[in-house]
């Protein structure tokens, strides 16, 4: 009755009862989402130690569910916030909290979890700056009457001094988030490749149904465990595509041959069979073949299409662009995928297929480098 009529309050209390168990927090989070509950991200200016219902359909994430924090540290943060108001930035936070309790490990966990995002969503820069911010806060306290690192020459408070580093990619951001929370909260790494793989991965894990024919499925490897059977060692791989988590059985011969492809938090493409499990009432998936993302691209992609418009950044002109393209493709020439180059400038336009000797392996490193150089829209993996 409570769960049905007071869902947010009931689930917030349930989540708060298991703060130290990230597996149970993830399970209850999934249950909450399935019951129409939305989650507000952890926030140093709004979250408390426990999960808190905001309204009937919304829960604010509790800081106590972040790994490496603890009740005393979160209590010190809340006390500082209630005493002197919301925190303005990372440096202000470091200046005001009791660093004997809120130590560097706690602050780094808060950054990874996204608890500072409302103030600054550049998590990589904040994480790199934690040490500097803590040192500046300590120096400012020592030099309170003389002007310290937080003071401008004019005497007012200085802007925070951050260590400038590149932003994390979506994948890096989510993996750091998982390190702090135990699971992906603000997104899912499979979403980056979902649209690309949709040409041959026809159904999400939540849409799978038993069938006599084999099918292709994919997801992020959430966990792997092994067990001994009469046929030898087998692996149970938990795949997660953001819609569901399903176990895939990988039997001995395939597991021994392909075990290097099963890596936690990496995309795994599976060709196999989906059957009804009469014992559990769920699905039983048996793998016949395993493919990494690069292998799946190589098997199903028709071509890699690159568009150069004569104004490629750092190209230095057409010849320089051609040389740069040659240098970028060369380390990946051992693959099956043909390359097509579309070139356009102010007076002409053409599309040229590169020779078979320039077929490439569609590795993430190659695609990331090309997209950084040409921009994402000018690098297309064609499947049809």
C-alpha cells in the first residue's frame, strides 16, 4: 500500500536503509525507475546523507550512497552548508568544510558522482583541482589577515584557481560516476553506440523474446562470473544496455577461445540463441559467437565515409590533409572495411574510394581521432 500510494517516500526510505550496499541501491533504484520515479542527482547544496523524497514522483539522491564518504563527512558538509549558506564553488567548499573529516578521498568521490555539477559540470577539471583547492583553502586560513591565495590584489575574493585539463568523454564521465556510485546514474555508455549498432542489433535486451532462430544482441559487460560444469569452465556474462540486464551463458570451448573479449564496462556483441528458462521463468541466452565492437563493425559495416571540405582544421591545405589522413589510417590498415573520401572545396566536389590496400580496422581509437580532426558529422560508418 505504501509503495503504491506514497512511492517516492517509500522508495527513499528503502534506499536509505541500504546506503552501504551499492548492489541493493542499484536494485532499488531500478525498481524506483520502473515505478515512475525520477531521481535528482547528488548535489552538495541540496542533498543530505539519505535519499529524500522531493515530491510524489521525485527522489533526491543521498550523498551517503556515494562510496568513500560516510555519515560523519556528510554531516560536516551539511553543517557547513546550514551555517553559512550554499557553497559557491569547489574552493569555497574546501575552505568551509572540516578537512579533518571531509578529506581528499571524500571530495574526489563527490566530484566523480557529479555532486558539484550544479556549480561546475567540468568533472575532469574539478577532480584535477581538488589538491590545489585544498592547499589554497589551508593557505587562506593561515593568511586570513594578510591576504592569501583566495584574495585578489584589490582585496576581494579571487576566482577559483583550477587545473585546466580536457573534459572527460561521455564514457570517461560515466565510468568515473560508476566508480563513485557503483552503477551508471546520469546516463549509460551503451547509448553512445546504440544508434550505430541498431542496423544489426535489432532489439534491445528488454525486447528480446524466445525464438528458434539465432539473434544478435549487445550491451555493456556489467559483470562476469565463472563456474565449473561437466563440459568444463563456463562464464556467465551479465550484459546491460540501459533497458535491461540479462545473463549470457558462454560455454567452455567458446569461453577459452574468446575470454579476452569479455571485459567489464566494454561493449560485447553476442550471436546466440534466446530460449525460455522454464526453471526461472525468464530467458536463457546461450552464446555461439562473441564480437568486440571493432570486430562487429568490421563484420557488418559496408564502408567508412570521410568528408573533407577543404577547411579541415590544422590541415594546411589539400596535400597536408591527404598526408594527415594517410598517417591516421596507416596503423589500422589490417582491417576489412573499405574507405571512401568525399572532398569538397569552393570550386569542386568528388567522392573517391580508396584502394583495397587501405581497408581499415574500425577501432575506437581510429574513429575518435578522425572525429576529433574532421568533426563527428564528417566521419560515418555506413552499414547499408
